C-alpha cells in the first residue's frame, strides 16, 4: 500500500508508545502529535526520538477544569513546568490551548488519526469524532476504547461518517482489538459459537507512571467503583486502592466492547462473551497468561474449544500499539477503497 501519514491525538502512555512502535512499521509516518499544551507538526515526518526524549517524565496532565478536553492520555505527570509541559517542550512543537483544533487544521496532510485519549465520559470519543465531521475531515479515525456502550454511540453516527468519507475503526487495542480479532479467527472452525472467554494478564511496574490513565479506567471495573467514582479519584486515592489490593487488581465480567464487537460481526451474541483479567502494577511479569477460548459446535456435530494465547514476554505496549497500528493500516485501505462508516476489529477479519 502507499505511505500513510498519521496523527496521534494524546501523548500519554498509549500515544507515546504508538509513536515509538510506528518507527518499526513500514509505510507509516507520524506527522502530527499533541497533548493539552502543545502540538508538534512536520509534514515530512516527526522526529519521534526527539519528541519522546523531550516529553519523557514531563507529561502535561494537571487536573482540568470542568468541560475541558484532556489530551494527555490520562497519565499522571512526573514533572510539570507550567507553559513548557509535555509536547510543548519539543523543538518541533508550539504551545497551544486548542490542540484538537490544531490537529484538525492539519487534516489535509493526515490519512489517519489515532485517538489516544481517556474515555471517562462515555460520549467523549464520539464527541471528538463529531468535531472531525464538522471540519469535513476525510480519512480514518481509530481508537482503543474499551467500553461496550460507546459502540452504540458511534453506530448512531454511521450516516454522518459515510457522508463525510470517514472510516472509523473502534476498539482497536488489545482487548477489545487484538483479542477480539483472535476470537473471530478462532470461531472459524465452528458453525455455532457457545462461549467466548477472554482472560488477560498485564504487568505494568516499569510503565505505571505513563499509564495511570489506563489504571484509573480499569479501577472503574472493580466492585464499588464506576466511571464517575474512578474519574474523581485523586492520584493518592488510586495509590490507596492499589495498596489495598497489594498491587494486584483482579477483574471479572468487565464491560469491554469485545462482546458487542463480536456480535456486530455476527460471530456470537454479546451475552456469550466474558472478559476478565489481572493487572499487577508491582511487577513487569504478567500475573497470568493472556488467553482467548472460543467454544463452539462444528458442522459435523462436534463441540470443541479453540485456544489462543499470547506469550508472557510480550508487553502490554506491544499488544496494544502493534495491533492498533495494524488496524489503522487496514482502515486506510478501506477508506481509500471508498468504504466509510464504523468498523470493529472482528469485521476486518474473515467473515463468520
């Protein structure tokens, strides 16, 4: 395929790692990146090493006022220096108070935009997409959102995406995303799916500072918490939650969009999908092996289970950002072929 120029909206843990991984992917050139204080633009390709070095331990993420868009990926800052925070410290960047508008202004030079923003309000990512529609953007939008209910909000915008020439790839990280696609492949042996079980393990010690937004979102899945209460937790309160669980958080029956994404691909009913996992923020070793189990009935009447596992040495960053960029490239192919609207990761795999 032809070269793909892309932008990263948000440079917390996911955004930073996306830029880093893209250096190892052919035909991908990052040309725009932003956080809430700065935007870096180079139509010939950003100097990713310089940008990452400039922002290392200097992520712009102080609490925002009500209604303000946060573009730091939800990470907690290690160092803050007023106006010169995050991306704004890069020699390639300019300070800004309107980062999303600045990215949209460059959209003529951008084939795809990866939205690496926290989704504490369910309609946040859809509202960001609305702004690209209003600006007459034509291209690919891709996110790594987790929550099932957000997919319906995106589906409601299908007509506007199609009219604008936007191909929106939703839930394109690890789960949903990588593991959703794995389930779609594992389902091919069967004519009827009885159950899909997704169980993940993440060790996050060395990446905790850059991924506190991810941890905060995961805490919302614990008993006694939800999106609202997790959003209101201070960093100190998050630390208390982690200490209460001895650094290891275990989740069951999570609201991850794998269920609705597999259903929209006609693989199984959403109620037949369960997602859970274990997050260890005290160790880089995975506390459990990430596994997808698909149980179904074959055409000749047998019932079996296909199992897909990730090697324990593959990191969360590799399993989120690698697939996200892969789905981004698939989205660009579809967009250039004139296929617009909303697509999930399972729809980019063999049909069931």
